[in-house]
């Protein structure tokens, strides 16, 4: 086994609890790149929420790529050329909002420009997402939203207790029509059926002619589970949820302890 690509989640993984890349993590990533290892950020965040980390790590060269929106969008960081795109449409937004209303849960949808919500009482978690990703919030009733609008992902967003009550009650048809992943305690994300971090990694690896056994994937939450299972070396952060730790080949230190650097140096 020779690791040729490392896919790294951002929140809870690459960045510490203050959303910063520690000097140790930055140094380990630089060392890996100098040895010819490709680094791909693989995140649930929209593209604007990733740009500062791409720039800080200088992952903007001709052969650099990023996976965003939990695998719904894969693109070149130097040219913004889209390699993979799996979207949802207006009818999906309406359907997902109807289910959210049934359980009194907030929702929003995200495209490449903004966060859209049909909830007049905007959720605190939508404002948090806006702050983290630097994307504006646009309130639009369903009647005001253009019917040709496409979304890269749509999210149920609310208190963890409300989501936990709703999750077992989600109809089987939803699971057949969409990929549904929990990325944080208060985020339940709905994606195109062909999306997902593992799916995006499979498509990118095929383009780069890299085998799964030569990929390391590092993450902490349930939306990282598929890529950790797919990669030749699946790494769970010390702060990861139990499901991820159980699926991983290796458990590293927490994001507060530069766990990404520890994992890289253990294998590269």
C-alpha cells in the first residue's frame, strides 16, 4: 500500500474547535504534498466556506481538487472547472419542506450563491451556517422561489432532540429517493441519490487513476462514514462519533490535538 491521496473532512477534523488549522497540521500536509501525496478537502461545506482553507494550504494548483456539499460538487480549485455535479430541484425543496413542516423542523437549501429558507422564523442554525460559510441568507416563500432553482443540498436543521425524534419517522421513500446523512447533531442533510463523499471520491479517483487502496480518508461524523469505509485507510478522529470509530482502520488524536497531523505522520 502506498498512499497517493488523502481526503480530509474540515469541521471537527482539519480545523480545531476554533475553526483554525494548527501549525502542526499545516506542516504535516505540506510534508505529504512534498512527497507527492495529493490532498483533497472533502467537506459538507459549500464552496465559499472552503476557500480560505484552500488558500491557506495552497491547494489551488493545476492538479488540485476539492469535494464540497458532501460530495454533490467536485471541482478544480485552480480553474473552478466542475468535474462532478449532482443537484436537487424545486420539487425536491417543496417535498422536503413539507416533511419538515410535519415535524415542526426548520429547513434550508444551498446553491453556489446563497442559503435559501422558506421559514419566516429563520433558524439560529441557518444563521450559524451563514456565518461559518460566509454565504448570505435569502428568505423566499415557496411561491417566491423560482421553479428552475437548483440546490446542491437541502438540510433539515434544528435542535438535536427534534431531529432525533424525526429521523426514525422519515418515510422509506425518502431514503430511496435521496442520500440522507447527519453531518452534525443539528444538521440532517438531503442530497441527490448519486451524491455522497464516497461517491465523489470514487469518481475523482477514477479520473486520477488512483485505486481505493491507495487513498486515506479522515473524518469525524456520520457524513464521513462512507468515505472512511471506501478508502484503503479509513481514519477516525479522536473526537469522532462511535459509528465512525467502529468503521475506521485507525483512530487518531482529536482535532484539538492536531489529529490530522498524527494520522498523516503515522502512514506517510
